């Protein structure tokens, strides 16, 4: 349980959440902002649940293999071949498909394409 709810009865928290969700305002969106109407996502609920966050767009959907994986969710910054350090683009969902991680995929690619310009020779 998060520190915001420490020392509180979990059943009391659940009853309050149920009351909030069953309110007229929650059901009918009496005072919704334009962004809520456009996106269908009510960001004001983060005020009711301390420590919560809302993600919208491709970061929220997880659809496809083009989704960027943030560093705080296990992603990384990948450098282009020849660059030093992790200052490149963030990892995408497709980087985690197949055998191993991005390093294994790169090794398989290098083995299969030894003459390509983007393959370093050791």
C-alpha cells in the first residue's frame, strides 16, 4: 500500500472510492474539461488517487511494435552504430521481440550480415 494511505482502513478507502465512482458527477461528467471530452481520459482522477499517473497516446496503448519503452519501465537509450554512450533513441517494443535482448539481436544481425556498413568488425 502506498504511503499516502498508510494507517487507513483498506475497506474505508474502497468504500470512498466506490462512492466517488457512483456519484452523479462521475457518471455524467458534469464538470469535465475540454481535454477530457476530446480524449475520453479524465486526468482529474489523479487527485483522488495519490501517487497515480495517467498516460495517453501511443505510450498508453501498447499497440504495435513502434511503442517507445520509457527508461522507468525498463527501456534504455540505444546509440546508433559507431556512437558512444546511450544518447540515441529510446528502445521500442520491437527491440524486445525474439531471442534475447537488443544486444543478442545485434549479434545475430552482425553474424548474418558481416559485410554491411553498420556492422563493426572486431
